[in-house]
C-alpha cells in the first residue's frame, strides 16, 4: 500500500498556465519512527530519485516548511509530510490548523496503530475507554479539510484521489490527512496500473454566474468612491495583472491584506498599502470614506476589517472562489476565480471610471505615505534613544542591497513585526512578502523561510523573527544547513513578548509574565541568551550587531555568503509606528479592582458602537 501511495505521488503532474507539466508533489518531509519507517520509509527510499525525501528536526516545523512551500508556489505545488504514530503525529496538529486557516495544501501522512489490533496496546497508543476505533490521529478531523484512515490497502485507491481533489479545488483547498496504520502500509494488494499513472491535474478557474456578474457591474457603476481590498486569493489565482488592469482602467485605489500584500508593486500609483489594524493611513482613510468595497480573494479577517468597524458605511461586494467567504457581510457576491472575475469586470466596466477627485486623492495619499515610509525607515534614531525599533531594522534590510531588492522575499509570522512589515515592507513582485497571519503562529518563521527557499531557490529569503518566536522553534536552522538552503535570519531581541506586553498595558493590566525581567521566579535569575552563539551551534554563521551600522555591514556580508546567516540585534518593544492602524476588538473585563481596566473597558464599549450590526 505504501508503495502504491508513493508511486502515485511521484508520477502525479500538474498543468501550468503555459501548458507544461511539473510534479504536483515536490517532495516529502519525513521524520521516521515506528509506524512509518518500515512501510512508508521503504517505499520512499525506492522512489527517492523521482520523489525526494527530506529529513527535518521537528515535525511541526517540517509541516510549516511544507505549507510555506505551497504558499510560495501559489498553491501550484504541494509537499507531503510523514511521521510516526503518537507524538510525531500530534506534533503536526498546530501546522494542520495553520494550513486550514490559511487555505493552503499539505498532505499529512502520520503513522497509526495496527488496524488488526493484534499487538494492542502498542507503544504510544492512545486508548480511549469509550471508543475502540479512536487513535491520536482522530484529533486531525476538525483541523483538516479531508480525513481518512486507511484500514485496508485497497482503500488508498479511493482515499488518495479524494485527498488530492480537495487540495486542488480552489474553493476547498487546505490540509488533508491520511492516517496510515503501520500494518496496512506493509500489506500487498492488486493495484491497478492506472493508479500508478495518474492523469495530470488541471486547476479550475470558475467563471462567475451571469446574474451575479451583472449585479456586480451595476453596483460598481453606481459607485463614485470604490476601493479594492486585495487578499491572498489574488496571488493564488496569479491575478496581479488582472488587478492592475481593473484598477488602472477604472481609477480604483487598491489596499492589501496581510495575505494579499504584494498583489500590486509597492510603487503602483494606486497602491495605497496595507489595510486594517496594521494598515497604512492612506488605505484606512480611503476605507472610511469609500462607498463600495470590492473584496477580492479575502476571508475578511478581523485585522482586515478592524473587527467589522472599518468600512461599515460602504456597500461590500465579495469576489471569491469560496462562496462562504464571498458572502461575509456582503451586499452582493461574485463567486469566481479572482483572475477570471477581475478580467470580466474590466471588460464589463469598459468606459466607466471612479470619480476623478477620488482617484486623485488616492494617488496623493499613496505618494504621501511612500514619502513617510522613507522617513520612518531611514534609521535615524531620535536623541536619547539607544535601541532601534522594528522600522529601523526593516529599512536596514531593505537598503542592504545596491540594486532593487525585487528578488528579496521577507518571511514573518507573529508579534510586532507583522504590523511593521505590513505597513513598511516594499514588495516589488507577487510573493515577495510572505506573512503567516491567518493563524499568527509563533515559531513558523524559520521553518517557513526554509519552505520558501525550497520553492524559490533563486530568491534571497530573509526571515525576520523576534526572540520569542526564535526560542519557540529554531531547529530548522540545522535543516537549512543539511539541505543546503541558505537563509538570512534577522533576530530582533527585545527580551520577551513585547507585542503582548503592549496589549496587556493597553488593556489596563500591569506588567506581568511577558518580558523576561518581569517573569523571574523566586530563586530564578534573568537568563542571558546569546542567540548568535546558539545559531552557530546549529551550524549557521552568526553575529551580534551592536547597532544599525553594524547591522548594515552584517547584512551586506550575509548577502555575499552561501550558507545560512543569522544576525542578532537588540531592539526596543516600547516604540512602534504610530501612523495608520485602526481599532481591534480585544475583550476587556467588565469587573476589575484596577481603575485602569475600568477606563479601558469604557473605551472598549464606546468603540463597539462603530461595529457593523
């Protein structure tokens, strides 16, 4: 059974837009143990020339790398991951949830206990006293788009095509799990030759319903102040050109979500930048005054909508391949592939334009914001300030290459950096901004950077990560050395969970359990962590930059290097970019002994009045 599964994946091809074929499964990350080494491991060895197997150091991290690979390849390819039963399998659960939230494909192949039950209970087996057929892998059921347990070898003939159909459907795309009992992996069966020679995959591009298209065109023609919000679906549909054509022809400004950033080049005249809680002042000002918002390929997460308070005055038109996403708070829906939908809207709207004053205002705001980004990232520290903050580091990274950094991909996931990068990073090409902010998963960054480098080996992949996330998951630095995939990792050390401490203080609570200095237990001591020394112990070249000048020098050297480079710099968590942003709903206690909490709760109640009903 394992041989049939592997040979199917090795032979599977996907048709590209130019008609050429490439492997759909680009490889398998594997950490072997009992439950997968004898069955699936032997099958992978036999097909290693056609289907590469990569060793990793942490199951969650290797799944993050596989997910990042699929994201960087715009869902045109995916990777599989396999683990042993027990903790190896459950270590994949966080990654499964991350892929589910972000609508990204990954094939999870955890080992499972014996289907025969002959040796039960086996090592690492979860025994449920009420359900004899339950294993730890049942935890994947709510976290995946498709789950199956292969209890007989011939079931792979049905289960694997179903799993692949889910991953390649643009509306249902997400993680799938095939739990593989270790005895069934090794069992023989009569496998049809056709299963080992699968037909190529061709991704669908659903066209809009004629009635919905007519309704959408009518809504846009009625609008004077429209705004396009570009989400990740624009990138996955490879619809950047179609987006630029509609925006340019109709004079419609564009704002980008975290997932959609890089849909338009940063210097496009109608590119107004990030929208929402981490948004630019240009995009958010237009969002507050727009009379229609065309939301393209976005699931309208609370950071995009300001917890449904940002563009409540506007009519909402949802263009999305997933009907449920298109319908969120929408006055009208256009269920279609983003590229097809945008192209047809451009054709149907020929000759129509937004109000000229609106378009000019958008261009002016975009120019002003770009000038402000220059100032914010110049790296000129105010008097009496000794430590840089995130914007200073972002500017140093951006300016560390002599020519245009169009080949740079920045990777990040959680903490303060997503807000600063969403506002300040300049992406010159689709995919040059890689942010995991659907699940906001600390620890994704370095593993995700590895996946991006595997997907785009020609790019300079720059991982920007805080000390908190670095400490959560850093083992794939060693994997990057093992696989020869060079990363530049910039560690911003603010000595704790600075982002959450600011939220804590803004909520009226005192400093508590976030910064290292506030968390020393009786009898404990403040740890002095040498991140550069730690990174060197994993095989990377690493330095600690004492200031921005040393950071710039280290970045130039890192670009010239051929193996993974880690640069550490001390930063402050007390400074952030004040420009832009909007309200985000964080529930504040109604009852507290602290007066500060009462003040924060009153402000919270007042802000909720602006939410969409």
